[in-house]
């Protein structure tokens, strides 16, 4: 009887350890996906901001001689800015953090 009880306890312990390992692995995968999404978002927003910078330079160069071109460039800057803001996650859409913060994530900046 003693041997069977010990065997059952060992099986139960193994099951508990296996479940804990599955949970750790699932958490690790979630964290990796969060980092991937943050990097992708960073790339998209960085590209948009670069385009906005080019359009703003066009507007500044054209301001005195071609106000129509400057206006069009600034309209594009505004449209790009709005698109970038739409790409950013809202407070309710951000995934909840369940573990320690990753060291290489995108941090929001003040848009004012």
C-alpha cells in the first residue's frame, strides 16, 4: 500500500509541476508577443513621424513662394499625425502586464 500511495503522490506532484511549466511557457509567449507588437508599433509610428518631418520641411521651404504647396504639405502632416495616433493603442486596448516589465519596450510620449 505504501508504494502505491507514494507513486500516486509522485504522479500528482509531476502533474502540478507540468501545469506550472505550461503556465510559465504561456506567460513567456504572451510577453514575447507583447514585445513583438511594441516593436512593430514603434516601426510604424517612426516611419509616419519621418514622413511628417519631410512634409514639414517641404511646407517650410514653400511657405513664402508656394503657400498652396505649403498648405498641402501641412495637411499631409496633419493626416499622418492623425493616422499615427490611431495606430497607438488606447488605455483599454493595452494588454495587462502580468510580469516584470521588459527592458526594451516602447514608452508613450506626451503629444502636447
